[in-house]
């Protein structure tokens, strides 16, 4: 459901409303459906209430410009504030936050700016700032201009081709699911310029590594050694900065969360959630 005050943020909740709430935060340009329903089901089966949201400028959430606008004028902190507003709409004083890539950066901002609202963190394939050691994807000049627009069939074919291109890795992406998800995302709200506006927010995001040293909630830091978008050294640095962090760096895992790694991922999230709930009970 959407929030009733601007900007409208669409969210969905799955699982027992009385279970520990975990908010899953998607990466740049990705909608809430980027969290596979089978992964969500695994978390729910472990006693977790899963909340997913469309970040601003994607899916069913509010847009901050038209097709030619590549800067929405907001920052990463504003995107983190959207998470807090979702918690408010759900009547939750706090929740566990798990974010992938940009979603992990949003989770960091919430933990830094609104520490009382965060019970634990899951930081997946993400970075704490723009140290050149972390950035493997280049400057992304295509995100600095109005994006080319494609038909639904072209978007689906492109997603399938991208997934198939990983076939040289030990764990290739699921071509069929990625094609389906691309079509579903197109139908829910095709707006490629939204990623450009999110990118603009990331380019002016504050450095966060030093601030993470004051984040005392349990954290689960998860990264792939074969990530060719964001270097795994960022995970090491965050785990060293966070006082209560568990670190996992997996060989053969790239930037995306292949199903072969879901059991380890779910186990780590559940451990962080349990530790956060124990701290909350003792407070």
C-alpha cells in the first residue's frame, strides 16, 4: 500500500505481523519485486515479517521528475527518511534493515541519522562511500543524460541476455526469472530516468565509514569476491568499523544474490535479527 503523505512510497508486508520486522531495501533502479518471492518465503519461514518497498522514483512510488529529468534534487538521506516513514505508516518504532547495493547505503543512512529506529543491519554488496577502491563500475556516463527508452519486449530481451552473460561464472543468474522480473517491472512502472535521479543522489551522498563506528546494533555484512560492480574490500572496511559485525565474503558470488547463496544469506540475517531482538529485550 502507498503512504498517504507526499512523497508516496509503496510498500508490501508478508508474514506474521507480530514477528520481528525486516525491511528489504532494493538497489539502484530496482523495484521491490527484485527480492525473489522464494527468498522472501525462506525468511518468513524462519519467523520474520518481511517488508518490501519501492524506493522513490521506481515502481509504484512517487516520481521526482519527467522523462528528461535526471536529478530529482534529493539525497541519500532523503531516501533513508522514506524508510522511516514506512515504519511510521506501519506503526513500528523500529525494524531490522537489510539492503542490497544502494539499498545497503540507504540502510546505513537510517542507522546513522535515526539510530533508535534500527534493530540490526544487513549490508549486502554495498559500500560506505565513494573511495575509488570500492568502485568497479566506472563513471556510468549513460546515467548522466536522459536515458534511451525501450519497448517491453526489448527490456525483457535485454534482461535475459544480461542474465545469460553470467553463464561463464560458477553460479549463473536465472535467465527465466530475470526475464519475468523485467517484464513485471515494466508493467508496474517503466521509468528508466528514475535510476538516473537515484544515481544523482548517490553521487552527492556523504561518506559514512567513520560514522558507522558509532552504529552499535548487530550487523551482517555479506559480499561476493567476484563482485565486478563494488569491490569486496568495502565489506571488510565496514565490518571493521561496525562494533557488532559478522562478515561473509563468498568466492564465486558476484554483485547479485544468486539462489545458491540464499541459505547462507538467510542464516546470517536471522542471526543478526536474533541478536538485535536480544539487545532490544535487554534495553
